[in-house]
């Protein structure tokens, strides 16, 4: 007798090369049995006609904030993640994250979150106390202090270090290498929003490949679509493939949209961006405030950038075909890069995972369902080095049950938080978080430390 059984579903578990009609038993929060015959349990979920997969792992999100005074979270994006079938998300990306990652993870354990959460130690947060100017170098004596801060965060369970080099152009090679060496010493991953994009991305990717070579570090090139889907993707993927053939360990991630999104005050929107991307102001959409949903004129762009630089602005600029070849690349995990400011943002925060299946498996037929599930489970889990993304007996019973025929992303740029269809059940450690498409418990997630 199991605590919970999931009978009659199509179990898809790429980590263990499984895709067949099986019945799954859960005891004490872990997968206890996969059986060819139906099982009995205290709670029975009939998954007839549905797919049963490991809960999705999103290795690149921008996490909800912890209010340090109240010790509570302002939960917005985590609920979006859960509704998409994500059970583990990794925050602290692009060099931006909580200042005190240990306190954040402790608060996650105390409160319980909609999803399990792990963190990168975020470079910009480590750097700011020593060097407030993103465009200038840090003082010489600061690099050792930053390395010590990073070492402490990695010892406290952060999954690696993340850089937002595009946002902090003042990061010198010395600083970058010193911190990468610390992460490599912990055998943890170095993730980076590369130093440059579009016509300048090749040199920026070479910098990251050299980092991997010099430190024998595992390097993750973040949201490769928004870096190189402007005519450079084939060259960049060839460079990555050549580096991997030479023995380097390089990962990629990509979200399934042809528009990127970042703060309008960030370096991405510094003067020259129109020429860089070959666009006009009307390619830029404001996501929050009084111009929400509007395409820019120069006047609107200048006003919002000056008055509220934290506002997220979407650039409708990437080439579909290049996003497609990036997502189809065997080293590319699907990661949402979800980010919300005041509850507004890009639909990737609420649509990426269903969209991968809806668009890339069902419509475009660029991936098999098995491949898509691999890109959202075992590949991101192995990339980060966490013990998730598998339904092997003994694994945490983090599970998503979805209707392949009905699954669709309903979030769009006008309504970016619209929940998807077809995500029927989500379980964390065997407890039900989503039932028949509705959140019934958003406090089951715990901190993930490695
Ligand atoms: Zn980024």
C-alpha cells in the first residue's frame, strides 16, 4: 500500500530512458515503485490519457523577492512556475539575486514556497558593496574580498556563480577569472549572461569558453537565443560544439520566444542599441506603468528610461529560425528566464514550459516529446548538479501530469500572466500542489542546496 499512486499514465522519464504506460507508487515523498500493473494506495490519481513526467526544472529564473523585514516572500513568479509544471527553479541569475543567499534559502525552508528553489551566488550583488559603478573596474583590493564572499555562499549551498557581464561592463578579466576559479574549486557551475550580444557575441562567447578551459569549469551560457539569434547563432553553436569536442563542459539554455526582455535602464538599452539590433523604437514594448502594452516612440522610451529605469521593456527582435536551432541543440536546456516587476513582464514567465511542448513538439515538430521533456528535466538538473529531474525509485516524488492534447501556453504579451492549459496535476515530494489545473497548496517547495 503506497501513500499515493498515479495509475494508467504514459510515464516519460528521459533520465532513465523510459516512455511507456506505467503505474507509479509514492511512499514518504519519494518514488517507490514503477509497475506494469496498476497499484493501490491511500490516494489514487487516475492519469489515464495523461503524461506523467518528472517535475520541470527551470535553471534560469529571476526569483520573487524576500522582504527582509517581515521574512516573507512576495510570491508572484513562483506561482507562475508551479502552474507551468515547474517543481524546482534556480534563481540568482545574470548576476542579480538576493544579497544574502543563505538567509533567502533559510526563509524558503521556513515559509515553504510554491516550488523548490536553488540559487546562484550573484556576482553583481557581491560586487556592489566594493564597486558601485557597473561601468568601471573594481578596486584592486576588492577582488579578494569578492572571492571570499563567493566562497562563503558556495559553501552555504549555492549551486554556482552567475554573472551579468552585459550589465556590468566594468568586470575585468582578472575579476571574472578570480571568481570563476572559486566556483571551479567547489566543482560548481559558472553561468553567464555574456559580455556582449548580436554582432559582438562571438568574442563574448570566446571569453566564456576560455574561462571554461582555464579553470576546467563547467560554464553555462545563459539565454543564448537573446544573445545570438540576430544572425550569429550558427557560428556560436559551432564554436560551442568545437569547444565541447575538445573536452570542455559547456551548457546552453534558451527560452521559446523571439523577443527578449530586460530593464529599460540596463546597459542593454544604452545608446546605440537601435543600430546594434537593426530596429526602430517601435520594436520596443513597455510592460508596466502608464505605457504598459505600448510600443515605444523615442519620447516614450526616453521618458521611461529616465523616470523608471527598472521597468521591463520587451524587444521584438530575435529571428525565429535561430531560436529554433538553439532550442534544438542537444546541449540546450529550456529555461524560462522568467522575470516580473510589479507583477508585469514577458509571457515567458507563465508560458515557456507548455509552449515548448505546444510549439516545438506539436506544431513545429522540431523536438520529440521525449526530447522536450529531457530539456526540461534531466538536462537542467544534471547541468546544475542537483538530484532532481528523474523518476528513478528513491527520487523525490516531484511530478507533473499533463494532457498532451490540451497543453498550451495562454500567456501572451498583452496578458503575460495567463495560466497555461493542460497542466493537470503537480506534486512536490508526493504532496499535491496543483489539482485539475488549480493550485491547491503553494507552500510545498523547499530550498535546494548542493
Ligand atoms: Zn540575463
